[in-house]
């Protein structure tokens, strides 16, 4: 069994890459948690709520963009999209935490640097906010523009971000007075005398932002249309999330209750990115995604639980007691969220017993061997949550599942000690995943072996039908072109002799003598046809005697030595006939083509019936020129599930080894 949640927690602490995720994500969560923690006190002193002052929007944006961004950067440090998402999330989280600190200090007796914290919080969200529908979409998903022609759009987007940020930097912190009470009466903050950039610059910045938003959406749509099917499946969620985000932001500007919509508008785009990562392997991230999902789920539930506790019983128990209550829920929440995240990202990798049960169900439900392999490949892909699985047999892909690609892992499949194929997985796996794959491989090997047996059976059946048809055609030729015309001619001669019996008895006698000779010849031809189907020596003498009788027939041209055991087991008619025919063809080749003077025929019966034929001739022609005789011998062997080995052309004569299974008897 694989390691449990406790071992997984230890692995998170030990693994360096995982620490690169946990530490920055923890900082983001702590910043947002600190903002929520002081919210009851802010409400107590009369400060407008977190939703109305748009801080809820920044809390959601900080986690929604920061966590995926950290995840991407941890695995792909060169990813511009990952770094941009991280910066966006960090800016929002830092800004909302500074804002909560500044509001608490300004309204509740003063804290060090509260004025400056409030000033930074007042403008740091602007570039992060404007970068989402502009720069982020322009460079998504590979960190590059679609082409050089989009550089002006990027320049316009940056110009809009800079002008918007500078405008808010030069504004007094009391600018948002319409959202309710945020500051004590008479408070002015730092730079109270500034009024922002000139109206013309502000308008230009707004126009630049609107143009860049339209250009970014257009670039994303163009990427989608130019991409292949696999990339389209990845981008369609991101396109939908981007369109929904922009639509929600536009709606928030048109309705008086737009603050909650602004907060929720941060969700669709990161959600679309998350679906593209989980379901369609965007950026090929998976090693840390499970931990990130679990950590993110716990973080959201923790914040929600703390906020609910703080708003309901925080006034009675205090902030510390509220935090303790929520802390007790963290560990069970983590266990449940970790299990759900692992199942979402890694499938059944952490539950090999369940994976084997599902694989066994596929084995029992499948029909034909080909369908069985397809089902097995699909189940392995679902169990391991990989995008491509294939099964090779003799280097040929006989079953596959998912989008084709290069093999990240290759696992040899063995059945009863013999290699039967290769299992290809379309991505590199962790050691724990390889262990699960090793448990699944024997079951896949059984399916490959069944597929091979089915294919061999189909080929044998096809060869059997071809041989049967060939035999029928030969008999048809012999009867139609040989025996048939001969019998017809004999009938004509018989009629002629009958007419001459009274008029020319002498001539009739000559005709009858000729008919007698021709009838005996025809009987010989028919007997030859029958003997070709089943040689009489096999029935009269048995296989050993028939081989000895066969060897005597080559006396004078070829000295044949036949060595057969006295305890030869009972053999079926197909085995006897195949052995006799192969021996006859081999002796004919030795005498006619190899010009041999001596030949040894050995017959042995152990686990299989073995026929060895060795001669001292010059050998046979090259394999490319082997004729019908050798082809017929090989086919007779393979039809019965045997093997055929021929060694010739090396100057030591011809050596033939045929093995036929005794089980066929």
C-alpha cells in the first residue's frame, strides 16, 4: 500500500520543491488571514465592512492568482505567466493586509507607519488589477505574444497600467469617501494636497486600458483558433473564464451593488486556468498540484470558518479563542482535502487496491481481445491521470488511449517469464506512481497475451481456410483436368469397341486391351490422389514404419538413416501426416537440390515431438529464393502450433528442426 496522509505531510516538509510552494502560499494565506482577523475590531469601531470597501475583492484575488502562480513558478521558474500571476496575487494580498493595518491604526489609537501603509494599500492594487485583463491575457499561456505584431498592444497595456497607477499614487487616501466611513473625521493622510494626474492623462490611461483589454481578448481568441485540438481543450476554459471576468467587471460598473460582483469577478479566470491544468495538463503540472489544491481548499475553508466564528462568537470569546477553534478543524480538513485533491489530480495512484479492482472489472467486462486492450489502456490512463497510454506488441501499437504523444515511461510486460509487449505512458512518473504501474503491468500483460493468442488464432484460422481451399482447388484440378477427361475418353472408346464387336472383332479386341491398360492407369492416378490425402503407410506401418519405408524409396540416390524411438506415444492424425509430409519434402530437397549422399532422420518425443533431418549436401538456395516446398513445410508446422527451424548455406549441409506440440495429439 502507498503512504498515507502522515507520510505525505512528511514528504511536503522534506521535498525542496514542495517547500517552494508551501512557504510563499503560507505567506499569502497569512496576509489574507490577518486581514480577516482584524475585521471584527474594525466593525466594532465603525469602519465600513470588508465587502463594501472592496477589500474582499483583494482577498479573493490574492489567493486566486497567487496560489496558482506560486505553483507554476515552483515547477517552471522561467514561466512569465507564473511570475505575473504570483506578482498579481502578492500585490493584492500585501495591499489588503496593509490596508487593514492602516485602518486599524488610524481608527484605533495609532500604529507605527499606519499612514504610509494606508497610502501604499491605496494604489498597489491598481497595476495588479489592470494587468489581469491586459498583459496576462496577451502572453497567456506560454509567456510570449502571439507574434511581433502584438507588441504595440503590449505597449498600450503597459502605458495604461502606468498611467492608472501613477494617478492613484498621486491621489489622497481619502479618495474613496463614497464607500462609507473608513477614516476618522478630519483625517487627510499623506500627500493630502495632491489631486492625481491631469484629466487628459487620466482619460488617456482609461482609453489605453480599454483598448488593451479588447486586444488581449482578441489575442486569446486568435490563439484558440490557431491551436491544435489538444491546445484548444486547454484554452477553451481560459477563454471562457476571461470573458466571464471582463463581463462581471463591466456589470459591476453599471449596477449600484457592484462591490460583491467585483470580488467574485476574480474567480472565473483562475478557475479556468485550474481546470485547464487539472483536466488537460496545461503546462504539464501535476507533481505539486495535489498539495496546492489541498492547501488552497484548507485555506479557503479556514478563512471562511474563522470569519464565521469571529463574526458570531468572536465578541464573546475573543480573537484568540476564535483562532483556536478554527485551528482544531485544520488537521481533519487537511486530511479530507488532501484525499480529494489526490483523487482529482492523481486518480487512484494512492489507492492501488481500488485501481486493481477497477482494472479487474475492465477485464471481466471486455469482449474481443482488441476491445480488451483498448479498455485496459483507458483504465490505466484514468487511474494514473495521464494524457496518453499505449500498448505495443513487437514494436507496433495495438491499443492506445488519449492524445498521442511521446512516451515518458516504458514498462516491459512479461507473462509466464516471456516478454509480451511494452506499456507506454505519456509522461514521467514519480517513484510511487511507478510502483503502482508495476502492480498494474501484470494484468495488462495478461490482456496482451490474450490479444496475441487471439491474433494467432485468427491467423491460423485464415491459414487453415487457405490450405483447405488450396487442397480443394488441387483436387478439383486433378479430377477435372485429369480423371474426368480420362473417364470421358474411356467411355467413348468403350462405345466404339462395342460397335465393332460384330463387324470387326479383331479391332474391338485391340480397343478393349487399350481400355484395360488405360483403366489401370486411371485407377493408379485415383490411388495417388487418395494417397496424397493420407499416405497408406501411415495406416499400415505407423509413423515410425512409414518414415523407414519412405527412406528406402531414395535408395541409390540418397542413403537415408531413420532413427525413431520404440516408445513413441500415440499421435493424432494431423501430427502424423504433418511429420510425414515434412520429412518427405525434406528428403526430396536433399536429393534433388542439395545433392546430398547421406541423410539422417531422427524422431524424438519429450515435451514436444521433434523431427531432426540433417544431410551432407551443398545446402539449399538463399531464403529469398525458397520455393513452395519450404513454405509448405513451415506452414504445416505453424498450423499445428509448432516451430520450424532451417539452417543451410554454411557449407555443413542442411539442418532442419521441427517441433510439434504433443498437446495437439
